[in-house]
C-alpha cells in the first residue's frame, strides 16, 4: 500500500468514525430541522472522493460571460401557446419565481414580453428624441444621456395580466405559469424629472407619449404626475447593461405601474396637454365591471402575494411527519411598501403572521417566511399581503364583486394551494 493509499484509508476511517458519532447526537444538535439519522456513516457522497476534487477544473476565463451550473437546468423561463396564440414573436417568457432567491431576478431569468419580437439595436445608432411642450427639445445620443446624474433603484415589473388566466378558476397547475409574468431587479438610469429640469417643461404639459423603436413601435401614454415623481429612463439592470429582451439600450421604467407602460427600446418622448390614447390602448387595458361600467386606464398595480414554496413545482412529497419546513413566498405592491403578510392553513378561515425577510423596499418584491412543523395532513395554504398605504389583498370573492370576471387584468385575489396528505400541491380557488 502506497503512502497516498494509506493516507486516504486513514482519512476515510476518520470520516466514518466522525459521522457515526454525529448520528448518535440528539436532535438539538441538528437544530431540529435535519434529523441526525440522515447523517449516514457510510454515505458515498461523504466517504468517496469525487472526480471534481481530484483533477484541475476549467480555466476561470473559459466562459467569458459566466453561465449557471449545468445542474440548474430547470431554472429557466418558459412559454406556452395558450399565452401566445401561436405568435412567438409577440409572446411572453414566464419567470421561474419558485426558483427565485431573495428579491432580485437574474437578468437571464427576467420575464419578457414582446409585441413584435426582440429588437437588436446598435447603441451608437440609437437616439432619444424629447419634444413637444418643452422649452428646449433635443435629441440625445446614448453617451449624452448617460452624462446626466444616475440613480439606482430596486423595483418589480409586472404584466397587468399576471394571474389573469386564473380569473374564472385555476388554469395552470404551476406557479410559474400562474404568476410568472413578473420579476424584480436593480435598475440604473436617470430620473425623467432630472432631464426635464434641464429642458424646461411647459406649464400646460399634462401627458407624455413614450414610443419604442422596435417593429411594433409601441406607444404608451403617461400622466405628467408620474413622470415628475419617479419615472426613469434606464440603461442598467442588476449591474450590467439591459439585455436586448429588456429594451437595450434604454427603456422607460414606471415603478409600481403596469409593465406594459414601461416602454422598451425607448426612442421618443413627446409632451402634450391632451392624452395620446390610441384606440387599441383604450380598449385593451379596460375592465368591464359587473354593473356594466368599465374601469379604464389602470396605472398602479395592487397589493399582491404568492406562496412559492411549497407550490406545484416544489411539493412536500419528501417530508416526514415532524419535519420542520420553511414556507416562503413573495409579496409586492405598486402603491407602497409591504407592511406585513399573513398565511392561512385552512383557506382563509384563520390567519397567522409570517416574517418579512431581507430588504423591504417600496414598489419592490418582499420575501416572507414561516417555519412550519409538517404533520402530513391536508392543507389549504394561502397568503394575504398588506401595504403601508392601507391596502389589503382581497379574497377572490371580493375581487369578483368589484371586478367581475370579464377581464384578465389586475387580478390580485388571494391565491391558494391545496396540499394533500401525501404532500402533493395543487392549484385551487377558494372564493370566500
């Protein structure tokens, strides 16, 4: 036996002895979360040297832009023909929110919506024109735009149809497809009010038209109050330039407001005294109420929440009675800051307060958590968020009383997962 073989034998014996001793300690030593019996003395993952520990790895510059581990192959955006009408250019990529950690969505997983496909724009050839009711209309190159003082803010973007497929009842047994039309990022750019201070906004300017440079030339109308509050022209996302599907080189960001208003591939801003509403814009983003009246031009997104673990993609089928497990989820509001989240185990009959985790920021995702002792019994698991503006997430019944069932937009009724006695998780709807 060589010295190297003898060394490995002694090391293996030492590991085995250590884990045999560890397996006999009390549950207190394992913090009550992982049972000591799970620490097996002869576990090959502990006892055997693995290939990655016996040979040199790849050079650190093999991938000039870092990529995820191959073992994270399920953490991807997804699509379905049901949400695209077969038109993959004018479609949406759903964010895997059940795989999200913290409140920041990586750029490669950020949900994406396009009306005419993803435009690939040369920033050296791109311009931003600002005109209309301003004292000094001008056209900016990207370099000129970036000379303005920049700010960095963390905000979510959500499609107003997020959760819309569920408006009459559960349609997707998946949190990614039910609520994946949203993501959250750290954005870098310039406040529009900073640019307008330089240009001079005329007193009768009440509306702004934002237009994109992609093939759809999508235009959206924004009231001046929002423009002068926190509207931004952004060029950075999570510490790097915007990706093409997020509007590279620049997009409009209206924190907390409908994602469709955050025009991508931004090329023109025009200010006027009257709104620029196009017929399609007026008709599409309208909700018909039960009394026959319509709500037009939603702007801010309502307080909302969803439990992301457990969910249909992350069931509790591997748990045993007595195991401690963390219930996690996301809460958000376009009208303020999340103040608290309650969770229910019986479909909303009784509620208990969850813990807010990490950063709690305005118009941003907020993560909530609750440690639960698994008993292997059926549950109806729900979450209910509230914000500092006094809004509370409504029940589905209350939401329908106000909104009816004819519109897919702004559906923020309390979502519920059925957890079976076997730990399986299904999308259900509790009306009360």
